[in-house]
C-alpha cells in the first residue's frame, strides 16, 4: 500500500488516480466529500457533547474512510484521532480534533474553488 501524504490538504495525485484524471469528477467528488463531512462534523459534535464513545467512534470511522479514499489525508488523520480518543472516552481531545477538522474542511473547500 502506498504511503499517504499527510502534509498537504489534498493529495491531488491520489485524487487523480481515483477519478482517472477527470477534472469534473474530481470537483464533484470533493464537493460531495465536503458536504458529507460537514454533516458528519455536526453529528460528531453531538456525540461528543453526549459523551457517547460508540457513536463518536462510528461516525469518525465512516468519515475517515471517505476522506482517505480521495486524498484528504490530513482530515482522515484527524478523524482517526477522534476515533481513537472516543474509544478511550477522551472527549476533550475529541473536541479539539473536531475543531481542527472543521478548519481542515474549510481548507478543502478552498481547494475546490482553486481547482483549475
């Protein structure tokens, strides 16, 4: 398995591979990912407020896979951390990672706007 670049907001090479270099499909997939992850952030926030480790870990796991598949590897890493912290009932840490994830989604949104 190829290593994931966690230094950039979006691994464009990975996204190109997934979409067979189809620019329109890249924008469509990124837009869908951003919309879905934004909804998941709201649900994660509720799960954290409820201090529900199972729900929180499940939601993070779901979104982590979606982000990793298209090259949003920093977002995927944050979701993995939320998943791990939720399993340990470390909800303060989950909240901090969720704040970072929200900023990361904003950066992904900017990537869609700046996409050629």
